């Protein structure tokens, strides 16, 4: 599609320069896909040329259309609707463009990691960033899927990408779980309880919150004070703060407990990551990066850029930039999130010499990342402008928001189990797995459940909040992952049926169906499908520019719908003209390639059969 548009843009620029004495540049001219209610393939808006042409919009469009028909072999005919010039391209060109594109796309690997790594400074993308006081939940799933998918899309667009994780393994929230386990667990371990380690630690984070609430309420009632004041007097909270101080002071007993419980959590996280299909090139730990942040803060203090207040706390004053003061070190010398992020960003920039540092973090942290960039620049790090906050909306459920401290989050592992159960129920009801052996059926349920989950979360623009409905996501007929997966399986079945009916063995390695473009007569359905297929590379580029897997997801849905309309109305294996049959098989095969490649960019498997 891009080469066609470039050719037409150059032709239009030449025509408008010649007819209207304009100095039009081809890159300033763009086309739209013609609306279905009008005849044509591509539409040019001619209003920008009307003043120079000194004609009505209709006459301006007619003059450009006539000149294109005379001078550009791509254009077969045109029609004018007010100020819109609808161009119909020569059908033979669509077939030639399709053949060139499918040859090029077939040579590209499905997985961008299988292509050579591009030269140049990498784009470093941080996602996941879990806390080691609780298991991953539904919000983490959206974060992981978004970060992984954006990474793959950027790679497919030719970028050098490094995927990194930052584990938040220290701080007061970690100490809360540690203290609750120490006081109330009776020595319970993952082995003794049969629980995943991250689930067990998360259990004691909830226990801490429950005990804290009980003790806070008692003090509020006894002393007739507000909640915040009472909470600061609760012995349990004072103990947690003391545990954090001991950790930062290097107390061995505290460090031993921390190492043991974090080890449980890391093992649990890895199981969930493996099941989700996400990975990282490097994992950073806050316990290692916060010291770098503290050193940066101390230097900023020595240089007079930062301010130490009377209580000993250290702040960055951003009031001259229209913001507020930002705490960087507490009065007891312990660090905050901003301190750690200063250290992490500096370490990454030194290590990778990154082109950009992208953080996939929810939109509740918009202010945090604005401040991070400003503090870095205030400290003299001009590269702070490389930081990009890929902000995304929250995931909610029909029953409302999730709350970690109350234990009302939707656990990632439990959700995947539920999705797999729903996929089994739906697939068996529709009879789509009736002929499969049990092992293959289980693999299919897993593939469909993850496809449904990933597609449902990624098809929504990242900036938007979303409502997740597990049952809706499994639908085989709606805008869902299983609908696209089923379309891919249907296409693969066509190839197998062709070889079965002709008695030719299927090749051991995938080969392209050959056809002669000169023998093809193109129908409207085939032309529309080709145009949709030719838009794939532009779609990947657009998704990369906007960091939006939703653009890929909705393209795939439109492509699947386009193919199914073509499949229903156009005979393929029953086509008697052999040349036309082979062309349609090639068209179906390439649609399958593009669906598989696009699904990979979303982390979704494309099943061979269903």
C-alpha cells in the first residue's frame, strides 16, 4: 500500500504543480481508503488545491482525475463526490502488488527476534515492575501484556529493543508482609502450605492490613483521634518502620528473612511469567538501584540543587516550574520511590546508552514521571527528556475496582485458570474439540483462553480504562481473540484439504502457492482483501509510533472479517478455473501469514486446527 500511495502522491504533486503552479511536495499528499458506499479504492481530498486552481472543488477534482488517468498507469478511472476524488486502480496492479508483498512478507520471520538485531542505540522498555509483597493480579497482566506487545511491535518495525523488569523488592510495603509472617505465620512455608510463594507472601500482606485496621480502630476509639494520627501510633506500624530501618542498616536477621521470602516470591512470579509468555532481557532490583539514587541525591544536595529541611529530610523544589516540592529522602534517611527511580534511570542510561527509556506504568503515576524527568534535568541530566511514560488505564471488573490490601484483587493465576475453564466449556458446547485427543484438546483450551485474555486486554486503547468480562472475551463470533484464531485455523484447513483432494503430499516446509498474475480476474471481494493485506506494514509502523497494540488488534479483527466475507461468497476449492483457484489459495494463505504474524505481536498463538 505504501508504494502505491507514494507513486500516486508523486503523480498528484506533479499534476498540481503543472496545472495550478503550486510547489506541492509528494510527502504532503495523503490518501484515504474509499468509503464502501462509493466506487473506488483510494480517495484524495482536493480542498487544499481549490484556491490555487480557482475552480470549484468538483472541477478541481475532475481536472486532477483526468490528468491522472492520462499520465499514471495505476489509475483506471475516477469519480468525484463534492471535494473528494475517488480513484479506481487498475485491477492488474493490485494483483502485482499483492504478489510482490507476499513474497517479501514470506521472507520475514514471524517472530521479530528471529531477524538480525538492528544497529543503533536501543529503546529500553520497562514493564511488569511487581512488588514482592503480593502475587501478580489482573492489573499486572495488562501491564505485562502491553509492555511485551509494544516491544515486539517496535522490533517488527525495525527497532532495537531491550525489555527490562524492575522488581520492587524493598520498602515499607515489603516489611509489612515480612513482619506479619514473622508474627502470625507459625513458620508456614510454600512447601508446608502447598501455596505458590507469591500467594503465601501476599496472604500475610493482607493479614498485616487486617491487624493494622483492628489496632487503628481501637486507638481511634480510645483516644478520640482521626485515623491517620491513630495509625502512626499503632505498634504494628511502628514495628514495620523499624524493620525498614534495620533492613537499610544491613541487619543480618532482617536480611535473612527478606531473602527467604523474596525467594518464594520470585519462584512464583516466574511460573506466572512463563504461563503468560512474557520475558525480559534484564531484571533490575530496587534493593540494588536505590543506593545509586541516594548517591545522586547526596550529590545534588552538595551541589546546592536540592534542599535539606530542619527535620533532616531532602527535597527537590519544583515550585518555579509550577509544581510542588518533592521528597527524595525521609528524615530518617530512608529513600522513597523517586529516589530509586533516579538511580535506576541513571544506571540504565549508562548501561544501554538508550535512545528512549520507556516506562509502562498505570496512569495514576502520570505526575510521578513528570516529576522524575524534571528532577533529573534539575540535577543536570539532560537525557531526562529520553524518558517516556507509556501511561495506561486501569482494569475494572463488573463488581468494581480491585484493592490489594483488602485481598479483593483478581489473582493472575486464578484468572488464567478460570479463563481456561471457560474456554473448555465454550469449545465443547460448540463441538469444536470433539474430534481431538484429550492432550490436544487441553492444549487448545489453553491457547484459546490465553488468546481471549490477551486480545481482550490489548484491543482497547492503552490510555483508556477498561471493563474486563471473561465470558465475553471467549466469544467465537465477536471482536475477540478466538474469532481471529478460528479464522487462522480455517485458512490452514483449506491448505490441508487442497492437498488431500489433489492427492499431493503437503510439503514438509511451508511453501507459497504459485499462480500467474496475468491469468487472474479480480473480483471486488478479492480486491478489498488485497488492499487490507497490503496495509499490514503501515499498520505495524502506526502501532509502533503510537505504542498501541490496539491498532494491531483491530486491524486483525477487520482482516478476519474481510476474509470470512470473501470465504463465504467466493468458491476456493470448488473453483473450476485452476489459475483462479491457485490465486485464491495464495490469497487465503497470505491472509493466514498476516494473521499469525499480527497475533504474535500480541503474544497470541495461532492454532493450526480447531
